[in-house]
C-alpha cells in the first residue's frame, strides 16, 4: 500500500496514507484550485503515471523543479523511492533517510510495483491495470460512456483485453489464441512452400485423381510381387503386358485414322466434282417439251452454283482441319511403334524388369507425396478451424462471466447506495467492441456516477490494488447516495483515494467517516503547496 508522499514544497511537508479509504478534504465552501485534484494526481504520479507534469505544468512554473519522496509498505516493510520533476522517467530507490541508493527506469519501477502488489497476469502492465481506475480531473479516462478507455481513441478490443487481464482470466484466452496463431502459421508455411513449388500443390480434384492412381500402381506392384518367380525366368510376361497396352492404344488410333481418312476422301471428292449447265444444254429438253422456260431453268442453276461456291469454302477449311488431325495421329502411331520396338528388343535384358518396377515405384512415390501433402494441408485447415472455434468459445464464456460480474456488482452498489428503484448502468462486452449504457439520468455529473459504480464493482471483484475518484465524479449525485457510497468505500480494505468537500451536507455519519479517514484538510487559506498562485488567492499563510 502507499504509505506516504513527502515534498519540501508541501505546506505540511508530508501526507501519510492508510489502508482502506483515504480522503482529501476540501472546505465547506467547495473552494477550487486548493490542491485536492493535484494531490490525487500526485497519487497517480507515484503509482507510475505521467499526467501530473503534462496537465499541471504550472506546478514547475511556480515552484521550480523539485522532487517527491514516497514510500510503499509491502508485507510490513517500507520501500522508499524518489521521483524528480526534471527527470520524471527515472525513479530512485532510497534508504530510510531518503538518500538515493540506485536508479531505475520508470517501466522498471512499474514492473516492481506489479510484482509487489501480486498482479501476476501476463501481458498486462501495472499502469494498464491501475491507471485506468485512477480518475482525476485532467486525465483522459473521464469518459462517461467508455469506462474501459484509458484515452479517447483507444481500441475497444484493447480495452476489453485489459479488463479480462484485470479479472485474471486472460491466460485462458491467451493459450487458445496461441494455439490458433500456431495453427495459422503452420498453414501459411505449408501454402508458401507449395506456392514456391517446394512441395506438391494439390487441389481436391488432383487429390482424388492421385488416390485412383495410387490404387492402380499398388495393384501393379502387387502383381509383380506375386509373379516375381515367373518374371525372373521369363521377362516376356512383363513385356507382353506392355506390348498389349501399347497395341490397344495403337488400335484406337488406327480406328480413328480410318474414320478421318474416309471423311477426308469424301471432302476431296466434293471439292473436285463440278457440274455447270448452260442454256445450250436445254436444247434437247426443248425438243421433247417445247413449252419449257429454259431461261428460268438457267436462273435456278445459277443460284445453285452460288450455294455450291460457299460450300466449297467450308469444305476447304474442313479438309485442312482433317489433314492436321491425321498428321497428329500418324505421329502418335509412330511413337507407339517405337515404344513397341524398344520393349520387344529388351526381352532378353534383365534390367527391363528393374526399370519397370522403378518406374512404377517412382510414380507411386510421387502420387503418395501429392496425397500426403493435401492431407497435411487439410489437417492444418481443420486444426486452425478447431483452434479458432475453441478460442471464440472460451472468450465468449469469459466475457459473459465478466459482464455478469460487473453488472451484478454495479446493481448491488446501486441498491445499497440509491435503492432498488434506480436502474444501474449496463455493460455489454463483445469480442472487439463494448457498450456502457447509463439509464434515466444523462447529465455529466450523473454520468460520472457510472464510472464510480464501474470502478467499485471491478475493485471489489478483482485484485485491483487501488482506485481514485476526484470530487467532480460526485457532483449532481444526491447527498444521501454519496453518503452511502462513502460507507461502501470504507468497507473495502484495499486503498481508495477520493477528493470531496462540503462534507457536512452528507449527514453526520458520513461526515464522521470522511473526517476520520482524511489524510489532509485543504481550504481557501490552507492549500497543498507552500505557495498559492491563484489569481484571487488570499494573503499567504506561510508554511505550516
């Protein structure tokens, strides 16, 4: 816990803190600019924050550079530190007299606080855990409808992850997320290797074809194994089998060649055939049929000649196509003839059996590699799908649990502080976005009440070591409600820090609690620092 803050510029020189509620009291006139918010900002500063020197620049401007000595108590032992305004990124470890012993970077100091407070959740810094819930005027986390945001443009997903870490449940999500990322990386590696042709790239259709090919090749090898004795004494069986296959292919080609050759012959006759009739050819016809119209017959014949011309053009194109196909068939037949000659010539050569087995085994190895690669890729696709589904399931369950915890906690606090007739805010958590709905009242002060409820719900349900609420968060909340809230703060043993004034209006019980738990009393005449630089400041009272 935070034990004390010392500064030679403080009016009181030292401000000491205790367990539970720590109150910075203002006066009954609610006087502003006397140091209430500044002291809470200093609490944020000694908890590793940096807003003090960004927002309260007038402190250094009016007081000059100075330092703050402060101590934390862990397990009954005081740990003393110093932080200077001129070098705020450095924290000094000190001895019992606050003499500097060693220096460390601010991140290192925050890591020390995280360990000392027992915040073991991986992936969450001390500032991410605590800084969000130290809500002081001037910080960027006073967003009424975004209580998870440390600053306005922070991604919703990062805010949700931070809340999950605060609840100590992120390691469950992280394990599933790591499995999903590993599966995704493995799949990318396989696909990259396939794209660079380091391993076979096989489609679903290619996989089915390879499976059929494997079955055929395995049957071939099994046939060799079962008849090895026969093959060893006579290789003609293997050769005859190959010859038979080649002959079947050749017969098919020869049948095709015969068909094409017949079609080519008919096309040639149609192209060479020619008939032409003139008017003189009809004279014999006139002898038998004097009344025939020979001129009309000539016109019809001329029409037929035109059609025949068009058909001849089409026949020439068909002839060229058939001739090309015939040439390709002849080439294929010549290739088969060469293979048959080679096979027949190797009957007496024993290496032909080895060549045959090697060819089959090589083809089988290639086909198996293709199927294994496809099956390996599909296995990783399935693993990635499963990992993502498990991640979504775990995250959904955890977010639902946290959502219920926060909403039930806020409802309980509202019931205790305001009564059952008042609706509590409602937090809805999604995978990458969230909403925080404040019902009924929408004024700024009342909306800040939602931030108070959210922080207190998380504070009571988790290991969060401290919260701080500035006086602005209590404005426009009914006096009775503030009085009950004070009692709720006081019930929690962990440290909470609030700034508040006009305490008598909250009733004698609340006023007594606030007075008893106060760490300093500030007023128009007793400000935080030895110097009062307000434009309308009263006559300085000097250093107490």
